[in-house]
């Protein structure tokens, strides 16, 4: 039987950022981004979900230990206790909104997860504000 199952893993990291468009005036940046124009930090929660058919021999969609290691190597080591705008090369040129961060995370993880397994990343910036991304798949 081809029963697809979703496997998920949570991760956490603390990071700082500010939102700003250098093409706009300070007034317009304040109007659009509010207090987020100032450096501030968040305790981010990341949920990575993989959807696929469990292997007939292991029963796994994907090894949870491998997923844990990949998230640590690709995301936590890169982001934890960092300032996105200065410490992460990509975000020196891209506004580190929650939406842009979750797309970046998905792309980093997609390179390490087999293509036959669907991937979704959900990033909580706060308890109430979050973004999710699953590429072009219908997760």
C-alpha cells in the first residue's frame, strides 16, 4: 500500500534582525515596518515536515536522527545567536522577513532531503506570527 505519512521535527534558534528597504525614506520604512526597523531578536521555532511513503524495511519516511543532524548543520549552526542582516551573507541583500527566512530554510534543507520526499518548513517568529513554505509541492 502507498500510504503517505508526514514526519515532523521541531528546532529552535535565537536570532536578531531588522527590516529596512534602503530605497525608501526612513519615514516610509517606519510606516511599513514599524518598530521592526530597529534591531531586535526573536526566539524562533522551526517545524520541518517530511511527507512520503515509509520504507518497507525500516518503517521510516526518513531517519529522524538524520533529519535532526541536517537541521542542526544547515540551520541552527548558521542562525543561532546571529544577526541575520550582518552575519548571514544572503540576508545582507535580502530583507530578513519571516517569509524570506522560511524560504531560505526550505531551500537549504531541500538540498539534503531526497526529492521523492515532500518538504515543508514552518517558522514561528513569535507565538502568534509564523510563515510556512513547501516550494511548489502540494504538501
